[in-house]
């Protein structure tokens, strides 16, 4: 296995094509699970990832009620900080200038770090909070050295443009649900916009929780034979074969991590990329179970 390739974006932002997702580590949504055995498993999984060259870790203030950030901080505390790329996010209930500062300070404390490399608005701000104030606050965090780069998540192109128009710094990424089956990012024009803007489209749930092979077996099996790769490796390669697309995937399993990391030192042929785009079965073009693209204040 070679090192994880990187892609280059606006604002001198470099991102490895594969990042380690922290959702599901440390508890559920807003709810921590302080379980010594599970926590040790997370720390071991992070150490294993580091040993294989993973440097991008993706977490959020709400994952495990902050416990995911604590575990990540604990796991990387003896590693060279300058070699890590840490993303965390702020949920839309915490995006007023005052609350966002408190939220960022709490995230940094839990991570045991003085800055994060990438700070994302997890969704568009909730009603009553002006996008101008939110973006100004993010710019201030960059000026203060608390945040290296700013980004968004689950933003429609219109909302991305509105946010960018209020910000001094470039928005370097939009993190959205995107994989061979879930295509809303294409339909809404997010893939195209990220390419045009020089921003990363960071695909969350790139493996659709390990379900893509089962659901797309008929299409993927001949390709698995042709490339001698698994369905998950084809799914990840398909995503990052596109300009500007990178992924964040979650796994606690050493075998799954090694499988996933062996997805990038080879290429799908362009006709197979197009074939999957067209023929992958049961494509989803509507919103996910929670429509994060339309959460928030201004029209999407
Ligand atoms: N911005 C947002 O709104 C948002 C929303 C959701 C997620 N995210 C981010 O995106 C990350 C990934 O999303 P996700 O965790 O929902 O979905 P995912 O990465 O597509 O799927 C994770 C699931 O797939 C399994 N898996 C991973 N590699 C596998 C393999 N090679 N073979 C079989 N199963 C495999 C994992 O199980 P094992 O642990 O057993 O391997 C886990 O259950 C999250 O951790 C989070 O950081 C962001």
C-alpha cells in the first residue's frame, strides 16, 4: 500500500482523499457513552489508522456529546500536531457569535489542541441567526489562529454562495452525503460547484454504512473480478476518481480500514466510472431521512 494521495484546494488547503470518521465513536448524537472497553477500542483504531498514514480525522461537537472529540484528543496527544489534519463542526443551534465561540473553545479543550485545521458549519444556521454574523465569526477565529480553514457541511449551492459572499476567507469544503447510491449532491449541483470553486466535496457516508456491495452486487460483481477489488474499494475509488472529491469513512475494524486504504493506488477506467454513475441500482435522488440541506433559516 502506498501513502494516501492528497488533493489541493483553494486557500492552500491540502486534504488526503481518505479521512477517519468519528461518528459512532464515543456514543450517539449528543449522548456520550463512557465505556472503558469501547473507548479503548476507539483509541486503538485511531492508533492503527495513524500507523497506516491516516492524518485527517473528522469529528463534531455533537458526536457522542463531545466524547468523540475527547477520545480523538486522547489518542493523538503524543503525535506531531503539525502532521495531523483535524476537522470538527459546530451544530446550527450553536452558531450565534457568542455560542459559537463557547462551542469552539469547548471543542478545543476536549481535543486538547490550540487550533483545528478545519472548522465546519454542520448545517446552515437556524432561524434568528444571520449568516453574515456566522461567517464574520469564522473569519475572526481564523485571524485569532484558532482555526486554519473554514468550511461548510450540508449546504446547497445557493447557501454556499450566500455564505461565501459574507466571508473574507475562502470556504474550502462542503461536506455532504454522497456515494454511488446517494446522488443528491449531483442533482443539487454541489459536485459541479465544488469543482468550479476549487473547494473539496468531502463525501460523508461514502460506503452507505457498508451496504453498497449488497445492494449493487449485480453491477459491481463483474468489476470486482476485473479489478480484483472489493465493492467497498470500488465505491471509494469511484468517489475520489472525480475532481475535488475526498471521503470520510468510519470503521472500528483494522481489516476494514486496511481494505479501505487499498482503494486509491489504482484507477477505475473512465467507461466503468460512467457505467456505475448510470447503472448503479436503486439510486436515491431525494433527501436523506433527515433533510439537512433544507434545515436552517434562509431559503435553500
Ligand atoms: N457532516 C455530516 O452531516 C455527517 C453526517 C454523517 C457522517 N459524517 C461523517 O462521515 C463519516 C462516515 O459516515 P458514516 O459513518 O455514517 O458512514 P460510512 O463511513 O459509509 O459507513 C460506516 C459503516 O460502514 C462499516 N464499514 C466501514 N468500512 C467497511 C468495509 N470495508 N467493509 C464493511 N463495512 C465497512 C463500518 O463498520 P465497522 O466499524 O465494523 O467497519 C460502519 O458501520 C462519519 O464517521 C462522520 O465523521 C458527517
